[in-house]
C-alpha cells in the first residue's frame, strides 16, 4: 500500500482542485502503466496505490479519492467486494473496474456493486480515456465489447430517483454470487487458453 503526498502528484489542475485517483491492482506493471498514462491527463492526481482489495478499502477511507480504479482478481478481498465496501463508506468516491474479464455477468455484478464504469484491460487507451471522462462526469460506462448486452441494466439503473441512490450497492448481491461468477470467469479463461494451445499443436505453422 502506498499513499502519495503533494510532492508525488502526477499532474495538478492549476484552475482548481485535482481529480484524485487511487489505483488498486496486484500487478506492479499494470499500476506503473496506469500511473504513467494518467500523467498525461490534465487535472488528474494519483493519490495512492493498493495491491490487495483490503488495502484498497483502507486506503480509500484514509485518502478519500474522487475515483478508485480497481482490478477484480486481487488477494484478501476481490475487487467487487472492495467496490461495495468503498461505495458504502464513501458516497463521494466513484469506482471504475479495470479487468481482464470481458464478462456480461461480472459487468452486471460490478454495476450492482456500485461501480460507475467497467472496462477491459484489452480495450485500447482511447476507450479507457472515454470511460474515465464518463465517470468524471457522473455517467455510466461499460466497455463497448459488452455495452449492447447491458442496455437493460443501464435502463434499470437510470430509473433510480437520484445518482446517489442509483449507485448504492444492491443488497441482493451476495459475496457468494460474486465469488462464483469470478470462479466461472477464471475457468472460462483457462479453458480458452488450453484450447488455443491445443489448436496450435494440432495445426503447427509451416516453416
């Protein structure tokens, strides 16, 4: 867990307060890449980094960022449970999920856990930038790989009476549901990777 002070700001908006972001991912390379990219975004400041879900919650409570960008598969507490805890304790802090899982079911759970955005690590930087801007403007955003499948979820959320109520974690979502969905997603990725390896072994490239 790392908290940044004023001397380690990525960039500050001289016309007002910077938009403060907490990064939560257990891979140092991912955090480094995000921090470097956010350094090019005007008015943004990285206020800290967390390597586990529990650290993300604790550091968010301590630093009160405007946004937490969080991975899903992390030690101690997964990203969706951390998102729920952050949204319950810090109504002024938004959550943007950044994950390798392009999964409709997990994206639905993320939105129902209080996240305002869901993007894939396979998405290009321009889409990540669009997601970031949408969240800053209090608008929902889901990766274009899943957006069409989630129209009904957007409609459900938008029927709420206020932005705060819309993004309050759905109490009907349980930890068991979240864990089961993540396990299924991990198994699917392993199966796809195995099939890819087997396919290449059956059809080796000609020299």
